[in-house]
């Protein structure tokens, strides 16, 4: 890949990240604990509230919806207000200096960083390094999800993996379940002969299931994809986008999520298509440290010459969330 092309990709990705951060520059809201009537407790930051729903964001989910009828009581986290340094002592007792500030909508920031390495030294030496960073920014009805990943590896001194991908997805809630979105992404893959690629497109989503430990949603929209190959050819087409995504918090340590995206080409709906499938099984080792097993599969009916249509990856990483 030429140096100019790499600079172009990095510029696009940093622009995407900057837009996500610009959308979220606000004061942080205060954390609150909801005690539910079934005995469960949910902690997080309230991003929106109406007469029939309360939406929170916390470290493991960008949007948890709870019905007000299921809430037994709220427990705001107290904010300590220090005493003035020039306070004058009096004989009468002063009221407590702890002031409980009611929770208010604000920016919600959460994220995680994952790193993985696969080393083998024997008949064939191999080294594979992978990394991923995710960030979620929520404010009222708006959510920005930024995702960046890379992998680089060599087998017997020959490059066997060299790819980078970044994306930003912006969701805006129209109702408690219906939302609109815009998806943008860019990257490259030297092994699959993709010198650079980018995609963008809007759509509509619907949260079919919204529970405290399980979320399932469907999406449909239009997606424009452009790919520039190392043999100086290119592919620029419009696709339909049909997607489903599920997140299941099995228990306090184990979480499973999966996402499937199908891209049939607009002018050849049945003949040409692409899809992406990803699933992650995550186990919390400590409060902020977790182990993740990832399966990623990508398919293209019209790959570059000399490249197979399917690309399957299985990797494991250690991650830290914040």
C-alpha cells in the first residue's frame, strides 16, 4: 500500500473519531441506582425520561430501558459539597453539607480497549497481533458508537495479516423503540488486496426486545460502498442494508453479543451481495478486566482477482473497559 493511501485512511478515521467526540461534548449527568420491584438493581446515567420509559446508559450497554411501573424507588448517588473556606462559626448547628443533586440527562461516556497476540515458534513461525477500541457517547436521545480495530501478522517472515477498520454509528431515538441511524466506516486490507475502502448510509432501526439483560434490534437502510484495489481497479456501488443485533447479559460475569449485516446490491439484488457476521463471548475476570472470544466472518460474491469470497477470523483478546 502506498504511503499516500495510508495517510488518506488515517485522515478519514480520525475525522470520524472527531465527529463522534464533537457530538458528545456536554457536562456529565449524575449516576443513579434504580431499585426494581422484582428485587433487581440497575445503575447508570439517565439519558432520557418520559411518562412510559426511563433510559439509562452504563458500562455494558448504551441504552437500557425500564418502565416506570417497574421501579420501586430511586437512589441518587450523593454529591458532596465542601464547606466554604471562609465560613464563620456560629453557636447554632449547621445543616449537613451533603447535598443530593437529582439526576439529570447528560453525556454518557463508556468504552473499552482489547489487545490480543498469537505466537507460534516451531516448524513454522508466526506472529499475529490484534487490537480493538470501542467508545460509546450518549446524550439524551442521541448515541454515537465508535469502533476501531486492526490486525497485523507474519508467517515465516511473510506478511499474513495487515488490516485496519474504523466506523462510527449515530442513532437518534424517535420513540421508545424506533430510531434512525447513520453508519460510516473506512479501512484497508492488504491480504485481500483492498488498498482502501469506505462506506456510508442512513437507515431505520427498531428495538424488538428491550429488557434489562437482553436487547434485540432490527435495522434496514441504504449503504454506499467504495473499494479501491491494489491492481488499480475499483468497485463503487449502492447496497441495501439489512441487519440484526442482539446483546445478552447471561450473568454478572458472562455476556454474549452478535451482529449480522447483509448487503444485497441494489441493481442485482439476488446475484451480488456482501455480508458481515460477528459474535463475541465475554467473561469478566475482574471489575474492569475481561477476556473475549470473537468470531468474525465476511463474504463478498465479487472479491478481487485471486482472493477467495470468504474471510473467517477467530481471535481471543484481553480487554479493559472504562
